[in-house]
C-alpha cells in the first residue's frame, strides 16, 4: 500500500463556515499545489464542488465531534492530517519536509503527531519528532495534527466542541503512549477566525494575497476583542515557559480549564 493510500488530509468544517471554503482552498492549492495525498472536506448539507477535493456530507450539524465521528466512517486511509477550515496557508509548504515526517509515521505507526509544535515536545526522541508526554497540555491539539484513525475515533466524545476535545480529550489521551510532535513548524498558516469573527490583521493579510473574503457575512473582531485575544496569546506563551509536567495543573488553577471534569473513558 502506497503512502497516498495510507495517509490523507481532512479539512474539518461545517456549513456555518462555508464562506471560508473558497478562500481556504485557493490558498491551500496555491501554497501546497503538489500535495500528494487525498484531500477531504467535511461539510453538513451544502453542495460544493472544489477541484481535487472529496466532499464528505455528514448531514445535520449536531456538534464538532459528532460531525467528525460521522466523517471518519467515509475515510479509508489509516492516518489523517486534520486541518481546520480557519487556518489559512500564507506561504509555501515543503513537500520534502512533509514526506520526511510522513515516512517516519508510516514506518513507526505512532498514535498522534502534532505538526505545528505549539507547545513543543517535552522530551527528545529523534531529529524529526519529540515525545508529547502524558499529563501535558494540549496533548490532543487539533491544529495541523496527524492521527491514527482508530485512536482519534476512540478519543472523540459525542457532543463536544473542538475546544472541549482539546481540553478533555487531552486527559482521555493519557491512556495511550505514542504521542509526538515535530520540532519544526511544517505549515505556515494563520488563524483567520476566532469565535466566529475575522481577525482584523488576517483580513489584511489575505487581501494582500489577492484573496477575496466576505466580511459582510461574518463580523470582524472589535478592538477590545483583538486586545483580549492578544492577552490570551501572551498568557499561553507564559504558560509554555513553565515545566511541562506542571502546565496542566497551572492551567486548571489559573485559567479555570477543569481537566478533571466531564472526562469519559
């Protein structure tokens, strides 16, 4: 079985974010035009035809996790690179670097590899990846993450949002070894939409890349919302300076993210 048959890209979206599909894929194919893998787009019910993209319709929007669980039944590949619809490519992707990691994944069969190292691995493993230990934060980060399909299915819980999956799924993941992160950031992307609103600086960036976006149908973050988001990013950077084994507890105490509640094995 070839790499192309064992590895795919799944862009996770929903119909409420359909205004992002055209600009997203315009930049995806511009900057990763030689992507060698099958590309899927998860939608609910809307009709959309995008060249070289296989659309998976899962029906009514129940929750982020329910949508993803349904979509995975249509995916035959063993490994899935999960890409969120509001992460816009802004520079070229190196297939050579991607394939180096994919080759390692297919040879060693880890359960998870974060390809955007934020936070970075907490233990060394080799020159390609480091270990993401049990007890660390964002162990199930959804941002540019590669999953063994059966592990992702097992950790998903119906009814959860993506945010809840990153918090509570992180604790559920502690029953598994085999979680890694690359040392290198392999995907030059920016987060375009925060809590349903465009980031103002990203709007300008996309417009500079000659990409049309619909700011009439989706609001732009206000000045106060932008400042609050900046503050939260600085807070996260400060948290990443703490010893990795204490970050989860510090995050729970200081930020109020209760890792110990709503957990289901």
